[in-house]
C-alpha cells in the first residue's frame, strides 16, 4: 500500500470510543471533561476512532505509534481541525506550515534558537524574572497566571523584536492571547464553522483579538523598516527578504506570519508550565524545600547566569515533571497526505489523526503513579523517559518545537529566580484542577506570596538578589564559550526528551 508506515510484529488493537452524539460527535466529552475522556481511550485500543463534529478521526494511544507518526511527516502532515484554526490565526509560519515548506523555514529561523543565541539571552531572562517579583510584598495575593504570561510575552518579544514592541503593546498581546486561547479549543473539538460565524460576544472577542495581534505585529515591522537594523529574529527575516533565501523569496506575509506564530506559541506554553509549576510546588512542600535548597546553594542570592543552568539539576527536574504532569501542549492533530496504514488499520488520504502528550504522560506503563508529582523520577536520567520515549512535551522528529531550548532556559531561570526569593501558597480552600483549553494550565491562578527572607529561618538574600545585573558575568571569549557549553548541555538533555511543534 503506497505510503504505508512500516509495522512491527507487535499486535495492535483498534477500537471506537463510546458516546458519539449526532452532529457534534465526541465534542461534548472533549469540551466538558477532556482529560477524563482522553484517559478512557487506551482501554478501547492502541488506535481509537473518535468523532470531531461529523468528522471521523483517530486518536493514537500508544507511544510507539505516536513516534512512528511524528517521524513520518510526509505522510502525517500538520493539519486537521486544530491546524486549520491555527493557520487562520498564524498563517503559514514555521509552527503551522505544511511539510513541503518546513525545512526551508526552519533553516532560516534556526540561528536565533541555537545554543549560543539562547545563551546570550540568559541575562535578559534573569533581569525580567527579577522584575516580575520586584514589587511583591509578604501577604499580597498575586495573579500568578497573568504574571507568568507577562514574563514570557516580554521575553519572546525581546528575542523576536528587541524593543520594537513597547511594554504597553506587549501587555495588549497578553490580553489578546487569553481571548484567542479560549476560542481556539472549542473551534478544534467542534469544527462546525457556522457556529463561529454567529455574532456572539465570544466570537467577536476572538476575532478582535486576532485582528489586534496582527495590527501590533504589522506596526512593529513598519517601525523597524523606518529605524535602525537590530540583531534579532525580525532583523534576520528582513535581511533574508532583501537578499533572497536560496532563490525562494521571503515575502512580507512570511515575515508577518513567522512573528505572529512564534510570539503566540512562545508566550503561551512556557507561561502555562510556570504557572502549573508554582501551583504544584505549593501542594508539595517537600519538593519545594529541596528546590529552595538547590537554588540557595547554587546561586547564593544572585541572579542565575548561563553557567548556572547545568548546575540547577533539581530545578530542571521540577520543570520536567511539571511538563509531564501538566503538559501545556496536550492535544494535537495531523492529517494523512496519502493512503497509509497505522496499527494495521488502513487510513485514507485526508484522515485526521490525533495524539495527546497528556495521555502518554499519564500512562502507568511508562510512568508509575502518573498522577503523582515526583521530580525525583528525572534524576535517573534518560531511562526515566519510559518505554518508547513517552515524554514528548515539545513533540518529536523534525517538527519538534524550534524554541524548546529557549523555553527550557527561560523557565529554569524564572523558577530559580522566583523560588530563591518567594514562597507561593494557595488561598484557603480546595485547589481546582486546571481546565484544558487550547493549552493546559491554570488561567486564573491567584496565590499568596511570602518573602523567604522574612520567613522564620529564611536565608534568601532578597534585596541583593533583586538588583538587575547582580549576577557576575564572564567576558569576551570566555563568556561565549561558557554560554555555548551551558546551553549545549541543556540542549542535549532536551533532545533526550526532557524538553515541546
């Protein structure tokens, strides 16, 4: 059969999810109780038929089959309801483009996300993380979700646009992103276009948020064209547009699409992971104590720099476990470009296929006690990824997230900076589990902060550590070598599965 995915001798099981409703399929189950619905599917088979609206689709439930699909990007291309919605928002940038365009686009953008490039941003990450909590006060209730999203929006906008996106504009992007994420999920699980053409308040908010993000990016591009060239991703794109890119022109539309897609994805996912991490730490004081001990020992009150990244071993384990426990990217779609076979089932051209990192990460065959938050499982190294490399928060294959190294570095720096100075606690009452949307994570996480310097036995040197630039920096060739070395170690760990397409 043309395009068949090679099958092993293993016997796969194929089933159908119960509870199909006319017209909307499994949309109600996916919308109302998505994680429970996902966790019910492996009992039906390794490959399970579901319905997205009236459309027939298949959920891949076994990690070996997921990796087989992600490696064969010619056959299982980015598509399906999710990417149809994302392309309407982001265009055909590197996040959403079809297979035929991906290699050229990734090669164009890759220099910005190489280890040395990410390492050069570490001081900026530390300064922004310190600014995030500079004005917190003991006993204050803090909107952690808004704080982390503001942080990641500022960091990715500085990487992409330097200072071309003013603070007020970056804050507006953050508010728009909240409206966009709410609207994307329902458009994926109930792909009935007529519903979203209605002039409801929610549909109007979504459309206005999409339009406003595009306007802000266009304004930043126009301002840069009038001003001074900068060494950032926008500068790289504009240079490629002027010089040509191996005979394939980089159009104004592509410049726009790349910035929109990387700005939105580079803000949302790491902010959700950080918010989830702070929430989980408050529920697991022993993990928090061990994290504080490492941060105090490694940093001794100063801001982290690139040389500290490989030394913050437990800090990275906490983040990795958070990515396993509550992966921001929890559900993805693909579409077959030709007739193929998966798990012994013939899939016609144009078939929608889904996979869920959340489902794989909560499979007890790969991760014993999957609902427990256990950072220690990652101290054992690569073997802890489980059979078939079941940990895939940044996807896998050649469509693995281009910004995985940047995201892991910024989250490590942010977590170490905040944890070195503050304890965050949930207000009294039951902690509500996060409700999945387009991404998974808490969207209105209010927590009470306590300065570790003020707490009994507190040792964090709060005032000293908050001064921007407090971290000592190497210089010249030594700095470049240390930066590349520290970032490259983080990259190797990411490629082993510790890191998100």
